[in-house]
């Protein structure tokens, strides 16, 4: 599965609006996409509540994993 570790550039982190944009893109991809802090349990990137629960702030690193498809 391809993955990438990225730094969150949004000044508000993955709060409501930026998280909604991410969730919409993940859902539209048609693939299973997960995100999480490197080394921690990943969550479904198509679930707004799961993404918000991560509490990702500006500058945090997250790992994005896309299932082969």
C-alpha cells in the first residue's frame, strides 16, 4: 500500500473546514484511505468524526495510506 508522511500546512490544523475537504477527497477517490500519526493507529480518512478526533494541529506530521486499487 502506498503511503506518504506529510506535514499539515493549514494554520488551523485539520479542524472543521480543512478536515471536511480531506474527507470529501478521500470518499470521492473510491479507495480505502487512512490517516494517522506515524506509529499510531490510523483512522478512516472518509470519516469526518474520525479525522477530527485525531486532533491534528498545524505542523503535525501525519501518514496517509491508500489501499491498492
